[in-house]
C-alpha cells in the first residue's frame, strides 16, 4: 500500500474478519465483532480510553453489522451458536418492526462513535448497493443500507465518498492509470450518491487515484478536515486498507 501510516492509534471494529491487509500494522488495534454484544464491548472499551488515545476509529462494516443485528434479534448469541435453523425458519421472517429495532440500535452505535472524546477521525465503511434517485428516479450507486439507517448516517457524516476500481485504463489530469486502479470519487456525479465537503479555498479533484485516508485528509487545511466519513464500495476494492493508511 502506497502512503505512510497515520499518526496515532487506530481502532478497527471488524465485523467481517477482513483485517488481513492491516493486522501487521503496529498502530492498528483490532476489535472483532461477530455479535451485537461484541460491538457493545468494543464501543465500551474505546470510550473508556482517554481523549486522544485513538486518532482514528474505523467501523468495518455497518452493512454486515446490520445483518448480524437482524440475526441476533432472532437467535440470541448468548445462548450459544445455532448450527441448524431450518426447523426455526419462521424466526427468520423479519417484520418491519424488526428492521426498525435494528436500525435504531445501529444509529445509536454510530452516533456514539461520532461523539467519541477527543474527536478522532471516524470512518464508517459500507457495502455498495443501488437505489432510485429521489428526484428523477434513475438508478444510482449508494451505501447499501435501509432508508432509515442511511438517512441518519448520511445526515451526520461530513462526507460520503465512493471507493471503486476502474475496469479499464483511465486518464486523470493527463496521467494514465491501468485497469484495476483504485479510485476515490470526491465530487457529486449523476450515477453516484456523494456528499461533498465544501471548504473555501480548497479545490478537490473529482477522482482521486490510489487513495489512502491520510492522503485524502491532506487535501484539506488541518482545521477544515472532515472528521465523520462514510465510505462505500463493492467487495475487494480495499475499503479497510484505505481507512487504516
């Protein structure tokens, strides 16, 4: 990975065990979170540290955490692992109320992350989905969250950015990049749900090749850097690695 490691300590709340690319980093502390209880324990531990102990907190991913929360509503993980649930498949018929309860739990969790003492940079990672544009009804790429959860996390985030890989060679500002290059989209575009950070005197590129979070933040004056960041993208685009460098 190109780019220096960030200054300070990073807390990585890992719901997918996708930490292989960053587990060797001495500044990254990993909290495996396979259940809602694990999430709460991680949050309690992070909150218990003095202000400034973590300079960066990464929640990887809110999408998997939402699926886990729904399953935990049906099968209490404190009672042991369920190997076979076919005989209890009726328990997997989730109601609108279940979705609401899950959303409220994760909204509360993410708000606590955004309000950590010392105001660390907080990154919420999310899978990518599709939804209809609220104005013209066209299909756009978007964080893969239900409407209630997306509305809250989107509203609270300073920026919402999309990380992807280009399928073919691309030229950006006169420089050629090969297929497979990772690209961070910073500015609004018709086919993507993006929330921009408006900073007077800062001109941002539309596309940022080979990005890391540190390099992205360095585009801004230190006093104007976004602190609450939602990143979405498909599988294998390097969201975890991006966030820890």
